[in-house]
């Protein structure tokens, strides 16, 4: 009992205490260091199990309640959302120890008046909300409906990332989702994001390897009855020779969505057109045929 009461004093938190009771005990020692500008306490403890990434979780994940999230800047802006770089770290903890410090990407869907969801219906056919009132509001594009749509798209992206992670597809690991924010693995070196495939200058051999990785990704989705739906060299990252797919809220069920096979075909055309322009021979129709043959296997 004496040991537990001594936690009221930050000086009482020593290495032995942390080793015995975990990093979360140490957060009492950091209460004097309130989050500053562009900071907040880690939002991980406030999330539900269903709002967290799939098991097994990577060892770099920071789950301590002692951690602070620091916003480091904007990585990129998009039509529906902006991507921010977030540092999640336990104050004064060694940064070289897994679970103490990590850089994350925070994708935040914008308010209705600053976003562009007009094209979303082609992807959401075959889906539906659990509450018909919400769906009517989304269909009518009311203020409430646009707010619902933002949460839906964030949830859809998180769920797609989680499912594809479980399938073994090359996507960022989804850390958590909260309302309109999806926190995920940051793909890059240091604070520099990995380049998009469209920015890469590769040798013929490297191009063949990159193309095969893209085909493998599409094959993994097709076997699960899915298609990216908006695949292009602009939402494929290349990090240390590895292709990583991003921007996944519109992932479609190829069978349930009436436009599913058309969207899969468009993905094939977009991918092959780019590689053909790089002087790598590939056939979009052949690729489409191969993928259709494994849909749902």
C-alpha cells in the first residue's frame, strides 16, 4: 500500500516501478508537463477495441496513456481530406525503444463545405448505413448528412485498411479511427514521406518488379472480392523498393456494387497505361481477365 500511495509523487516513479507496472503507470509523473501548442494527450486510451488496428499489433505501436501527440505539419492535401504528420511519444522516454515513440499519419476528412464527395455514390452502391435517417441525410446532402458522410468515409477507410492488413496486402497499418480522423502508419524515412509511384524514375528491371508488386496487390484484393476502385500511380507509394497502396475509403465489393467490375477494369487501365508510358509492356485487358478469374476465391 505504501508503494501505491507513493505514486502521488513524480519522484517516486523509478525504472523498477515502470518495469513492474508498465509505461501507463509513468503517466502520473508527466502530469506537470501539459501538452503545449499543436499537442494533445494520446487519443489511443479513449478509443474502443473496435476502433483500433487488428492483432497482432506491431511492436512500434505506442499505446501508453502517458504519450503525447504532437502535430508536425501537413504532409499533403486532397479533395476530401488532409494528411498530417503526428509524433506520438512518451515524454522523456528513450526514443530507440519500441513502443515509446513513433511517427504517424493522421488523415482528417474535411467539413462538407470544404470537401468533394459528389463522386462518392459510385463507390457506396451496395453499402448502406445502419440508420435509414442517416442515409436519407447523406442522400439529401444536408448539413447533417455531410457530417455523417465524413464519419462514414473515415470509418470505411479504417475498415478497408484493417481488412487488407489481415489479408496481407501492402497498405499502411491502421492504428485507430476516431470520428473523422484515421491514424495510420507513416510511410517514409524520418519526416519525409515516401514518393508516389508517379514520381519514381526506375530502371527497366525495377519497373518490372514494381509492376509485379502492383499486380500482386490487385490479385490479393480480387481474391477477397474487392477492388481498390481508384487505383493510379498517384495513390501508390514506393518505399525502399516496396509498393504501398493508400487512399482506400472507396474500396468496393466487386460483386455487391453494380459498378464493381467497371471500377476493377478502370484500375487495370490506369495501372497499365502508366507502366506502358514508362516503356514496360503490359496489357490491361489481360490483367482484367486474370483478376476477374479469381474474384471471390
